[in-house]
C-alpha cells in the first residue's frame, strides 16, 4: 500500500510547474561550479531533464551521478562545460516511470485463430511495483505455424514508454468437441456432437469399449460430418453397460457410459397395480391376439393350483393388464407367461416372475362420459370392491339406477331425465373402496351432457377377397342389434344365391366393423351391396344411442386377382434371420409349408430353417437353426400362393449375408516338421494384422521371444509360429494362449483368451467331410489346399466291402481342395454305411508338408433322387383318369413334391399323391377321351423334388415307362 501511495505522490508532483520547483541558476565562483535550475526526471527520460549547453557551449554530464531507481528526493547531477573548464550541477528528482514489460508466460497461439488475451501485461515500474497495464501490440500473426517475434509497447505521457520484443509460437489448430449427446434404441447407439477446427482429410471416429474396458475397444466407426455436426451410429451392440468416445487424431472426448438392454423378446417387468390387477411389460410390441389370450398367463400361489386371469388387455405398446380374483394384501405369487408373440410373430420365451400383491394407494375418480341416453359413465383408477355413492347436481337430479358390480373400474349411472344437450352438470362422488379397503376421497367433477341423434352410416371399408368384405359404420354399434333380421346381398338384391351368411357379431377388436361372407364370388368391376331387413318392424341395427341404420345400398370395386405373386427382395437381417418379401399378401399355409421356401448356402447345401409369415401378409421371416456364416446364400421359392390361389412361378434369389459371427480359434494346433513350427487355425478368414500381432500370443505364461516370427497362411485362416531361431527344442504338447483377434470384417473372438494345445507329434491332415454325390462318385472336402493326391491314396467302403477308387479329380473351391473320387461299382442312393479311408502313407499332403491321413469317415447323402420306374395304368373308360406311378431311387421329402414338378408328354397332370417313405408319386392324368389310352412317351421332372435328406433333383427325362 505504501508503494502505491508513493506512485500516486510522484504522479502528482509531475504536475507542478517547473518555475515553482527550483531557484534560478547560480554560480560558485570559488569552485568555478555553475548550479543550474533544478528539475524533474519524467517518464524515466534523464536526457530530457538535463540541459544540453551552457551559454552556447555543450555540457557533458556524468549520468551515473543520478540513481534512476531513487525516487522522491533531489539528487545532484554533475558535469562540465566542454572547453571552458566550468563545472555544472543540477538538482533532479526522479519521478516514478515504467521500466520493463514482463510477460508471465510464453505466447502460444492456434493457427487461424485471431490473437487475443495479450493486450494487458505486467509492467515493472521504478518503484519496484508491477502493474497490469494495457499495451500496444504489433507483429503478431497466426497465419502460419512456426516461431516468430512481435512487439509489446507501453506508453503513457506521465510514465514514459517502454517496448519489448517477444517470441511467440503458432501451433496447428486442435479439433474441439462439444455438446456430445447419445441415444440408445434397441441395440443401436446413436451419437451426435458439435466439432470445430476439423481440417480437410481429418475424420471423426466413434470408439466403443465393451464393458467399459478401454483395452478391448471395438473397431472404430467413421462418423458423418455436416456443417460442424457429428452423426454416427453403431448397430447390434451386445447387451450390457459399455462406454464410448469420439476421437479425431489424438484429440478425444471423455468416455461416456451407455447401456444396451437385451434385445431378445422378453418379459421385462411384472408388477401388481393393486390386489386384482397385474401389469406385464414386454420389451417389444405385441401380437394383440396372443397377448390377450387368458391361458397364456398362469398365476400360482404356493402349492395351490395355477389360475388364469379373468381378463387380459393390451393397454399400450408392449404392456398387458391382467385382472385376477381378489388377492390378500402382501400375497406373494409367481406369474408364468407363455406363448405370447411379438408383433413380428416371434414367440416370447416362457418366463416366470415373482409378483407381490400390494396396494397402498387410494382409488381416484377418472373421466366422466355420456355413453348412451341418460347414461353417465364414471371411470375409476382401479377396480372397486365397494360401490361409491353419487350425487348429481347437488341432489337436484335423480339417479334412477347405478350399474356396477364388484371388480369393475367404472360405474354407469342412469338418470331419470333427459338433460338439455350441451348442458353443464356436476357429480359428487364419495365413499366406495378398493380391494385394500382404501376409500375414494370425496370429489365433485364437472361435465357436459352431449346427445347424439344422428343415424349411423355404413361403408365398404375393405374387399377382403373374392367373396368377403368388411363393412364399417361411422360410430360404435350396439352389438345386440346385429341379428338375422339384417340381410345383406351383393349384385342381385333379394336373390338367395347372393345372400350373405347371417352377421350377428362385431369384428373382434373393433366396435364399429362387421365381416360379411357371401356364398358366391363377386363379379369383376363395380359391385353393389344391399343392406336391408327381413322385417322392417323387427330388430334394426342401432348405435349406442338407439339411432337406427336405414336400409342402404353400397358399392365397391372388385378386380379379380389373376396375377401370381412375385418375389420382391431377399435380405439377411441378423445372424439367423432372412427376410423374404413378396409384392402382395400370400397365404400363411403356403408361405410356411416346408419345402416351399428353401434356403441353401454357397455349396448348395440346404440350410435348416423355419418360416413365419408377418402380419402384413407380404413378409416371410426365415429363421435358421444355427448362426449363418458370412457369404452368399440362395433362397428358392415355389408353390406359394395368394388369396386367389395364384401360384408364384418358381424363382431363386442369391443374396449376401454379412459376417456377424464371432470367429473361433481351433483348440488344437498342428506341429509341423522339425517340431519348431506351430500352425494355429481359425474358423474363417481373419484380419492379417490382428493375427500376426505378436502381443496377442503367449507361450505358456510368457510373452513370445522376440525371435519368433508369425506368418499368416491359408488365406489368413491360419498362422504359422516359427520358433526356429529360439532356444525352444520342441513345441510338442506346448500350450499357447491366443488373445482376442478379429476376422476380416472386424468381428472379434467371443473369448478374450483362447487356449491352444500343440499336437504331441507331427500332425496329419484329415478330410472334413465326405459326400456321396452320384452312383459312382464321392467327394472329399478339406479345409485347405491338398497337393499330390492320387486315386490310390483312398479307398471307399460299402459297409465292409472295399470299393476301388479308379479316378481322382482335385478341384479348388473357395481356396480349399475338393477331391472327387470315381469308384468301380454303384453306391446306394441314401449313402447308408458308406465310409472313406486314406491308404497307408499317402502322396496327398498340404502346403505345409503334412500328410493326409484319416479313417472311417462317414459319407453323407448328397445323391439326389431319381425316377427308377414308371408304371402307366389306363383308366378303362373314355372319361376316366389314367394314372402314372413313379417309383424313385429313395425315400422322398413329401412336402417338396408338387404337381407342378412334373410334366407328362401329351397329357395333363390333374392331381398328385405322394408316399414319401416308399418313395412313390402317383400322377393322375386328365381323361383323353379314349378307353384304351396309350402309355405316354415320357415323364419329366421340371422343378425340385427332394429326398429325405433334402437333396434336390430339378431335371430328369424318363422314357422307360411300362404299362401295368
């Protein structure tokens, strides 16, 4: 504080006029010293305070005689007049002044960002105090990255001016994120953020850490950037609590946590709302019919028999309200939910959850509505055990009767007058109690009485098919007035052949729609419909207000459907499901019939699956029994029909399934020649960088020696670890741990640690499968390329009888060998008891030099069925059908056999019967007007006929037909 006061005092002194400060010039004759007028040193400028000359002669001053840091007192400046021998003195008082600009830190700026924050800097004054002062800045630019110089200047009339040159740096601008937000819907994470300073070529990535483990990051996903906004999503994230970051180069956001719920359709929560009602919440939207089926819910209390609810109602998406008989307070029970389907027709797994019946909340009064003339409905928040009392208009309007029974959550009040339409009323409700004994707090509710005097109207809302329509009314209908007195005709009014079946009920799930079925089909074009009554004095259709439906004439357009459905698209949706879409609704029976939609893999092998038709009638979901590996698949569709029985033309569609299956590591590794090389195999093609990362492997519990080399082989489906340069003598029986590695599409192994045991001796190569593909052909499949194979390397056994291999063809399919063996005698069609062995020391080996060696490899049936005999039987009369009995080489898969699979030369196939187990098909041929019909020249297979193992025959012409 003292120094600051000194500074102010000095400043004040500066303002005093010079004439009031010092006496006039004096001279000391004895010492020849001239004393000049005293003055002040202002702004630290000593030269300005010293006289330049004396009587025309220049003065030289000893400046050291003045201490510029000594303030507040007069000091004597000494000098002499050049060439005159005269000494001079001058009294000077130094006023406070700025001495130096002292920045507290180095100046660093971001490229392209205007310079700011440096205009006020610390300035050291002569009194030793540092003051923050505004400065003038010059020479600062952020246009380029580098190290530069600029100047800082402090200037003040009272305290002088001081300039300092400083160095500053310009660094590359860093990306900055803000407003990071995220949302999880089902198994998808969506992230958005604001980003700035992102340069051309720079990208933003979303990185997810499963289980919040930042050492196990998933493959990054590149975000979309638009107008400084980041948008990025990740799909099919497994259930659990995870975290994520956004990153761009070395700039990243703080990790944010998110949670993905299990997406398998399930019961999420079961909760008793009171002592009668239980709310069941699912994680998916529901199929209303199955969700409201009472037998799909069973409540069990202790050892007592399970009971079903008395009512089940879907109240909102994924929520069902169940009503049971009254339960005691704090009753513990178990609720089993079964056979409930989602809106996509997927059955929710059977679930049992505990539920406690507990009610601690009093019931309340809800909406008041007018449901019929003189009928007021009062809704309550829960079912009541005791009825409340009601007072209308403070007792001025009489309530004739109250319709309520225990367990209802509403009461209908019938009043004795017809209030004026639009009139306002008040209703007082009090008393009454729920099943826990809690009473309704007395409350008065206001409502408006609205009447309805308009007659209902009807319209054709939907032409369902060629003989069925739906008629919708413009308001709720009193179902009790739907009787056989209502008569509906189409096309010809009053004609019994065109009269609809009696309609006596509302369409389920509606209050305003009826379904009308006729005995004959509609004509094409505009169709008239006539609604009337058998007896005009009988029961007429009425709405809830008693307004009657008048006889009326309706019309609709019917276009006969003669066009067969077509296949629109086939798409792999998940690891197990394929979505097949048609251009129109098809029948459930034909879409779900086994054999009508066939799924095959890239090797034309049938993939087991089940089909389910969706609610739209156009979409069929195929669900495979096992995860689908990534690759090409084919769907073949035949015999699927629409509602008019138009059959789709057989069609096949190839599609690609993304690899969504986690790769696996073979638990046994091959020991290669020399015992110092190990081959580890994976279930599919892997990411080369991932599987050759040495940090992913441990020998025993130790990291691999730096001299070990890792090489990806077999199209990245295996690696060879070479220990030749190390001190290891043999890797036989060694244990190697493989960390989490990724396949070619980025899927990581499910396990973080995969133990592999090396074989105890040099490994051999075995075929992975054998297939009988023809009368005299067997195929051997290997997981790698085999070289040097000859026919003598293998023998085929028919039961215990050896069958010589006469020829061998080695084909490379998808980077793997398929050996086709031709044998010397016929093999059974069903491949029963067929096995294959390698013989002794084979010539066949893999690229690592390991010999092929295996025994008793059972062959599967890949031999398609064939017509072996055909017997023709004449019908005997000109108008009788003839028959052709086909016997196949083996048992058939009966659902795959249709009449459209065959053509008979010169004849029409009218009907068909199939005995799958016997392998026979009987074709009934349309009469040809002859009592002595000649046997046909040929019968042909023109579509797929499958044997019991689902091997398909799609083409054969058989001519050896014999008469009976």
